C-alpha cells in the first residue's frame, strides 16, 4: 500500500496510461479523482476501481479550460479535504498534418492548450493546496518526442518538450515546500492516442504500423500503459523521496538510438 490514505487527481483517466495509473494508484491505497472529457469511459474507470475494492470519483473536465481544472482540484478538496498527487496525463495528437505547413492553426492551438496549458492549469490550482499541506507530488506525462525530434511530430513534440522544462522549473520553485515535481516520457505505447497520430487515417492497418514501430524500438515491441503507470507510481511513492525535477524515460531504449 505505497499510497495509503493519499488522494490523487489523474487527468486523462478514461483510457490508456491514465486508466492504468488510476487503477494502479487505487490498488496501492490512493483515493482517486478520475478526470476526463469522456464521461462514459471515465465512469468505466471508476467502476473498475470500485470493483477491485478501491475508492474513486469521476469528474468531466476539459483540461484546457481554467474553470474545469479548478473545479477538478476543488472536487478533490471538497470530497477528501486534501490533494497529495496530481498526475497531469491528458494529452492529444494533432489531427491535421503531419508536416508543419499542413497543420491548421486551430489544431496547433488545441494541442498546446490540452498538452501544455492543461499541465500548467493543473499545477496552478493544485500548488496552493500542496503548499498549505507542505507536501505533495506533481507528475506529468511528457514523451520521448519531447526529447528527440522526429518528422511529423512538431507541435506534439514542442508541447511535450514544454512539459519537461516546466517540470524542472516547478521542481526548483517548490522544493522548499516538500513538493516534488517529475515527469515520465513514454516511448511508443499501446494507447488510444496512438491511432490518432498525424497521418493515421481511417482504414489504415494499425497493427501493421505497430509492427513497423516496434522494429525501431531496441526491445522490439511497443510499451503497455501499465508499464508507464508503474514508472509514475514509483515517482510519487516514498521510494522516490529524493527525486525531483527528473524526466524518467520509459521507451524500450528508443531514445538511446
């Protein structure tokens, strides 16, 4: 029970890494506020947690909206009277593209708004609570695309690189309050967002693309959401008590190339 009696707010909890983390954190004793724009899948995550003996609540939010993000943090406070963990996990790929000149301005703005601004807003509203507690953990999902550049990943990579730098800056700002700030950088991972990446049009053989991507990963496969969630769990646990401002890459060796 690594997270016993702790309260965790997880965005993007309806599927993929967010759902895996919500279930894993709950299994370790945390009370979960599962936040997502997808009500159906989000409530399904909560049901799965409860079926396994955990405690969780769902709240529908758009992380790019200040009012929604503030409401999610307020919910954690009103329901559980504290907030120990914020996991900024919600993220999207750009639907247009893949080349920069093909990206529509509204899509550029949306990716930055969800991925980077959403992380900023989560931190903005969680930090005052954690400062009063003089404790807390903030973790965000960045990406190997935020470390190594790749064709067709300009806006997504830029948003994730921003998260990495924001993580380092906040780690320094909050260290004296005993608030640790870290991020995980997944490599190619089998999540729903994978099928929405630039150039993945309807009718494309996703399995074939997965096999092609796996060949570029030294370990020879794509990652599972649970493997990323396990890294996140480590970073928010007492086992990582002396780690802050860190970018934990979980990519099967892809960035080592």
